[in-house]
């Protein structure tokens, strides 16, 4: 579809675990992209995208200095590193998954790509 | 005072690249080599090893690394090492390190041992003294799991590491310390910072955090994986400090990988909660305060770190026994592979139920059909299962009853003849049964924990 883009067009990511909680950092390629994701990539967007993980709460933190948004997905790892029944026990793949999230295409997309 | 300080991390976790510390020490022009071995639950495994053998319970990979480092230590006598390889038994680790050094003729090397993190022998005393060690996530009282606990360790700060370095240690072996302290300790010692130089402590904490996972700062997991130079020869990270705490992240010349704004930004936010308040025993570091300046040529400069006073409480990591787990896999090939795999998984669990075995928790995954990240229907990889011609079936169970989990491991092989067509890949034998240790995070008053230094 031409009116949406995968988030990975304008951002990269990294994810991992803190006990049974996952963190998913989404980092824009530049300031224009950060301004856009700050407005459009919200607790609701990310929480809904990952709703099958069963997080008890989703929280967003801003790190404007590195054009990053850090999402905490509490209790989202089905037990965490030692107890999870999933192959991705530590949420390492969540960062790649979130880059596939379809977002409305920004009007000035060319200013945000790498 | 020295004008610069180069600290490199050659190990990000127990199981990391065993050549990395040797190459980094050889090529990195380092003042300090740090080696980080302890993940959240590593201590529980080490605690059990120590129960069986009082001379075990540390990350023994370190000893192999130390043997291989001997020529480098002889060529670079100023090089020092800080490591948490001591795990649950820093003094036993130190004794072995001592023997290796003596055998190599490095008798003059002083090995400092940091202890005081192990709260397990003191648990009842601490509970009686009014330290509840309540679960930080759930609010539950420790009494709920008291009789199942196998380890309890406070995260020590940098002070005992600095004490050991001031007394002349060449190698400092610790148990549980906050990971960044392996970097913060040397910086405080070499630059003579004070314990209330919050901005400097914060900067060194950022550096320690950036390098603690090894190659993750130097091109590992980078989004541009297909254009990362010489990926197989990835260089491990170095923090090159100036006395005011500012530093440059880099890697050895002629190594592979990459250090740039993206690799550093991604690692800055890795396994972080609120980046404006990263808690360690030394300082509350504000990762959002730093300025990141990509200098090019695999050099990224970090300046302007700000920090708040150290927290009153220390984090405690407790592990307790939580039953048994096992998982097994089979490859499923042909049309409707994902559906066939799911069916095979259900058949397996149904057979166990008929044999009298049920499980507290079970999970069936169809790897290749969207199971690695279970997104909602319509998410990537979860639609059009009928089109997928091969998946890996993975079934996992968890229960307190070990016999039930053992029986589970015997149910994969029969599916090779009794399952859906296209079932294959049973070549690795029966899955193993693992004892499960659950994680219980807590806090404790700083005054209840004393880091100590001993010598080997």
C-alpha cells in the first residue's frame, strides 16, 4: 500500500529483557524522523501491535538526544529469561518486529530516511 | 594525574567469544581490560555448582582467558583487569588465577578479591532485622519462596573495586557488582574522582553500560548488518576517557564491525527502563543528558553526562527453585506445514494427558510461521499459514513434577512415525530436562551491605 510504510523505513531498534519485562527502543535515523515518531509512535500504537504478548502495562520514555523512544512492556515475556516458554525468552526479536509495524506514510518521508 | 584512560570490554556474557579478550588486550592499547560474565540468573547456576563443590561456583571460562592473556600481560605490564568472573565464589576463582599467574612467573601480580554481595547466608538475619526483600515487581513477601531460595546477591558498587586498585591490585575479581562498575571503578581510581562527582560518575556509568555487552556497541545487532565491515572479525569496544569524564567509544584498529551514532544509540537504550534515571549503586545516571558526536572512523564522542546522587537502596537479585522445564523440536515439511505442526504438538500433549501427565504451563510454537514474536492475526508472518511449506515445531512444558517433564521428553520420537506426513528432524535425541530458577528482584538498605576486599 502506498499510504503506509513499515516503521523500519525511518528508524532502527534494539530490544531486550529486564526480568519479565521487555524494553523496545525505537531510534529514528534523524531529527525529522524523531519528531515524527514522537508524535505517531505512541503507547497505544505499540501496545496494540504487541497485544498478544500480554503486557500488563506499556510505558514510553523519550531520549531526544539519540532520537530514541524507549518502550517498556511490563510482564510481556511469559516469565522472563529462565521461565519463558517462548523461543525468544528475552524479547530480543521484538525490536525487529516493531520495525515491520505499518505506519501512515509521512508527508515529508524523504527527509526521514537514512 | 593521567591525561587519558582506555578501558576495553572483552566479554559481554558467559559464553561470549573466547578470542575477543585476547585480541582486544593485544590490539586495543588498553589500560584496563574488563570481562563481564554474570547475567541475571547466572548466580543461581553458580550457587548450585558451589553447593556440589565448594571450590566451584565461578565463571571458569575466565581462567582459560587468563592463561591465554599471559603473553600480553608480560608485554604490557601496566595492563590491569577487572572482572565479575568470581560469581558465587570469588576467592576460589582468585586462588586459581593466582596459580596461573605464579606458574607464568607473574608472582608480583596482586589479585584483589571483592566479596560482600552474597546475602544468602544472612537471609534470615536480614529478614529478622526488618529488611523484607519484597518482590519489586509483584509486591509479594519473600516468605512465599523462602525455602526454595538458592542465591541472593546484592549489587555492589565501585567502591570496593577502587579500594582494591588503590592497594595495588593488578587484577580485581568480584562477585555481583553492577555491570558498569567494572569500568567506573578504574576511572574513579585513575582520575581520583570523588564519590559525589555525580556528573563524572554518570559519564563513566554511561561508558560502562555502552561497552558491557561487548560487540553490541561495535556493530553486533546493527541494522546495517549487510554492510558491516568484516563482521567475523568484530572488534570489541573501548571507552577512551579524558579526566573530566568525557570519552570516545571506539574499537581496535584493523578490527571488523562499526562504531557510529547508530550502534552507540541502540546500545545506550539496550535493557534500560527510564533512560533519564539509570540506577546503579554509584549514581543515578541520566542517559538523556549526554551529547553524542559521531567523529567518523569508528569513533563516537560522549560528553556532558549529568547524574543525580546515588540511591539509598541497593538492588538484590534472588533466585529460587521453580520446578522443571523441557522443550523439544521437530521439523515439519510439506503443504499446510504450520497447521500440521500445531496438530502434532496437540497430539503430543494429548498423549501425555492420556498417560496421566498434565503441566502447569505448555506452549506450542511453529517457528517459521510467526511464532518467534506472537503478533496478532494479520501481523507479519502469522497470515497465510497454508502457503508455508516448512516450519519447526517447538513444544515447551513447565511443571513442578519432574517425572511429568521427563515423560514429556519421550513423546517427540514417536511422532516421526505417528505424526502428520512430513515430520522429520529428530536427530538430536531426547530433549533435556532443566531445573528452573525464577528471579526475585528486591531492594535493601545500603547500610546492610558491606563490600570487602581480600587478596590472593
